[in-house]
C-alpha cells in the first residue's frame, strides 16, 4: 500500500533527513516508526503526504507515485490519508466541531452524516463537552485528541500518527493507542511514529527503527531498541 | 456542487463575523477607497459642469451698421447657422438691445437719464455667435472680414475679447487634464492601499490555508470563503459609502447651490445614482475578489 524506494531527503542542500530508505507497508498493516527526535520520522510522513519532495528515490501510495501527481490532484491523495500531526495543525478560527466537520465537508459528505458522525467521534475521544470551543481554549492533550478525531472521522485508507500521545497523560495515552488498534482491526492501515518505549514494547507489532536518517532495523513484533 | 457552494458561503460569512477586528479594519479601508473613487467621479462631474458653464459664457458679437435692413442680417444669420463650427446664433435687433439695456440698468437713474438725453436709440443690431470650440472663433471673425459681409459690419467684439476667450479655454483644458491625472493617481493609491490590506488579512490566515491543503481541501474550496468574505466586505463598504455620501450631499446641497446656481450636487448624485452604485460595487467587490485571489495564490502551494 505504501512503498518507499531508495528515498533520500536533504533539506536546504545540506541537512540529511532521510538516507536511502526502502520499505513497504502492506494493506491493513500496523507499523511503528521509532527513533530519536530528528531521526526522520516526520519527514517520512511529509513525503508520503506530498508536502515535501524527495531529493532522490520514489514513494508510492496505492500503486501511485506520489510525486508524479499534479498539484491540482494532490487533494485526492490527501483525502485518503488521515494525519495526526505532531503540532496538531488545527484550524484556529474554527471550533472543535467545525475542525472535525471540515474534513467531512472537504470529501463532500452530506449534512446529515456530518451532524451524526462528528459528535460521535468527539465522544469517542472524550471531547463531547468542548465541541463549541476554539483550539486556543484547549489544553495540549485536548488539541491532540481533536487532531485524532479529525484524522479518523472520514475513514481514510491509512492513518499517519506522528507522536499522537506526546501530550497525553498515561490514561489517555492508552486510550488513543487502543483506538488506533481498533481502527486497524477494522481494516485501516496505521503508521505510528513515536519515541514512547512502553507503547512500542506493549504493542508487539512491526517496528521500523530510524537513526540519523538511516533505516537501521525493521522487525516484525519488534521492540524499542536504541 | 451546490452543497460545496452552500458550505463555502457559510464559512465565508462566519469568518467575516468572527474576525471582528480584521473585518472592521478591511471595511473601513474599503469605505475610504470607495469614498475616494466616488469623490473623483463627482469631482469630474462638477468640473465638467463648471467648465461648460464658463465656456457657455464665451461668445462673439458682430454689430451691424445702422442702415442695414433686418432681412439682410437674418440672411447672414441663416448662413452662419449652416456652418458646422457654429453652435448657436442669436439675433438681437436694435430695439431688443435697447430694451435689454434699460432692463439691466433700470435702477440706475443717471444712466437712464443720459440715455434719454441721447434721444434716439444708440444701439446697433447684432448677432451673438457661440462656437463649439475656442479655436473656431478666429474662423468666424474671418468670415466677416471677407467681402459681401465686410461692408455690413460696424465692428466685431472678438478682437477685444480674444485673449480672455483663449485663456478661458486654456484653463478649462488644463483643469480637465489635471483633474484626470490627479484622479488617476489618487485612484491608484486607493486601490493599492485596499489591495495591501486584503493581502495582510490573508497573510494572517496563511497557516490555516496550508492546513486546509494538508487535510485534502481543493484550491477552490479554500479560496471560496475568502472570495465570499471579499464580496461581503465590498457590499457592506458600498452601502456605508452610499449612506455617507447621501448625508454629506444632503446637508451640503443648499450651501453649494447658493454658491453655484443651477448646480445641485445631490441632484447630480441622484441622477447618476446607478452609475455611482455600479462604480462602487465594481470597486468594492472587484477589489475584494481580485486581491484575495492574488494574495492567496502564494499559500496554496503546499
């Protein structure tokens, strides 16, 4: 489903973020990407989302070369990918409800569906009572949960979760991981980037380890070893 | 399609409502811009009116010798009226001239007494000629310097007035030119200020625009609400400017009329209401939409 082929990314001609990375993620897979900050986890996701271009190599999503897509058709790619951004990327001028509803509006869902699904998902992430608040009125953890709700509301083919538990207390941390597992069981591919050792060790799923832009380990039922 | 349009409009309206300070700033800048553009339009109208008033007062009078028959003069008038340069010819008989003189000086007893002293009617019959352009007066006076007419004419007052006439026309041409130039410059400044204000408001949304791109919104779905916002700002600004103008002209009308008889600014405004409305809407909404489209382009590249 996702295929990185000899991908290298160099920022500003000298900062090497990814160095000749090659790996596949099969459909319905659950892959964790671990590594210290700066190891290239976020770059990986940016490349898949066509937010950045690779310096070398190719990236495929559902058989399509992501960087051969014309600018006008990039939205079609992004509609199939749900992203939980490390820095949340919520729309500051929209309420929690509208932030989550926006993604459904973008894919052209009808109003009835929106007014049914959004409150439901917000309830799942425990934010039903903050629906009409603006992002600036939320704590870091709450923003992160809005970002999670937004990433999964439109049932994307794959979810990219970039440090989705970074700002959560252990209780919510566990909840979010369980949610991701559940979504994965229902057939959605999940790519989870994290440096949370306990989570990785408890998951017993495939783990890709990055170090200074290099892929140093790729194991089924991997563990967090750095 | 229809659902998207509805969502775009709703989103544009809610952005306008929520960003109170920003909306207020944009509307006030827009009001100033539209106000300036409308003022330029009214200024143009007023100067054109004044110039035509001034130009209408310029004419030449050809005085005929005392013994020339009225029929002969009327024949000359007929001939002159055929000529394309001549706008209007008026015949003033000796009696008319006397009557006008008496009417004009009816309160000045000394003048009337001296007129009575003279006894007979001292005035000459004349043709009062108006041309379309100042340069044509030369040709008209030349017309009377040639043969069959030369003998009929006692004098032409063109030569005394020549300099004044030419100066008036020179001034009116320069006023028109300076007015247009000033209008162009001020208009340009106003447009640039409005354009940059809108650019700044979109600059403040640049992050939001890139997020929208990242969650898969198409470019038109992102641009739409900004365009709607531009239309709302343009429409509200037009409405406000219209009200401001109406009030100003309503209260200034009497003073201007006292100063410039036969010219009513309010009347001019109301007569040209639809042109003005069109200019204002075009300026307000057009600027809003075009500036938004240009400013937003840069942030859609994510």
